[in-house]
């Protein structure tokens, strides 16, 4: 009888230990999963500058403003904590060295067909990122399209130094109008490449959205031509993007 009680006692004790270990694993695994995902994104998008806790707080504030202004993006982003964290750190300025601001606007003066834009900021002003809420005919943008575009524009802001170098070369007449347009277009193609890689490596894993389609993947610039030469050959109309868009910018630079 004593031996039977001892066996039952040990069995109950072992069961309690198993329950405790299982609970701890349930609590810890999501944290490790998020940290691992964060680390993977760091490898693909390496951080180059140190930021403070205040910068992180700024980044989180901007992302929350973005999600409040574009609520269709919120459910998708909140399911992807590592992506959310990466966007926070971009707005914090970890890559570009200055804080980036979300700008809520449903009007882009640069091109009526654009759905998003970025500014690098004049001296003393910060860079900004904007994604429209609706199309020109009043239709709300899909949540995944909004997420894709904010990520794309953050990659564009990363190219700010190269963009400013192209502007300086144009102003000093080291670049012709055509060369300037091609240089800026090349930077945008590079941002599209990063966006495609981001989708394939982080957004669509461990599996795509249930209704992920070829059309939805086009939000992320998929399929993307294999090189810049093939990509730019799509834009043969000199009165349209990128020739008109950046040609106008070139003319403005020359008239200043």
C-alpha cells in the first residue's frame, strides 16, 4: 500500500513538472520565434547606425499613426511582429541616420498614378513617407498593398544619399536630362528589388496569405524583370513615367 501511494505521488509530481515545462515552452517559443525572425530581417536589411530608446519610441509612434490612418493594414502587420519591428526601426532612423515621419495625405502632386511617395526633406526637415488611402476613383486601397508600399518607400528613403548625389551632378551639369532620369529610375528599380526580396523572404513566410494570388503579389512588384535594362525597356512612352516624372524634376533643378 505504501509502495502504491509512493508510485502515485511520483506520477502526480512528474505530471506537474511536465505541465510546468509545457507552459514555459508555450510562453517562450513565440518570443524566440519573434527574435529569430527579427534577426533574419537584420541579416537581409542590416542596420548601420545606432539609435536610442527615444528614437525607437518615435518609430513606434509613427507606425501606430500609420496604422490608425490606414486601418486596413493593421491586421496584416500586427500578425507579423518581426516586420512590425523592422518598420519601427526604419522610422526610428536606424539605417538613414535621421528619424522618418509618416505623412497622412491622400494627394500626391508628383504623379496622379502614384499610390505612394517619399520626401528626403529639405535642410532642417525630416524625410517622410506617404501611402494613399484611396485610389483616384475613391476605392480604398487593399491592406496588403498599403503595407507593400510603405515598405517600398522606406527602401526608397534609404537611397536618399544616392538621389541627392544625382541631383548635385545634374545641377553641376555632370548629368544630362536623360542620364538623370535613368539614374533615379535605377534607384527605384533597386528599391523594387529589395521589396520583392522582402516579400519572398519575410512577408510570405512561413506561408503566404490564404488568398495570395498573382494579382496580390503584384503589390510587391512581382514578377520583377531580371535586370534594370529589361525593366526600363517597359517604359517606352517618353511622356509618361519615369521620363516625364523625373524629367520635370530635372527641369526644376536647372531653373533654380
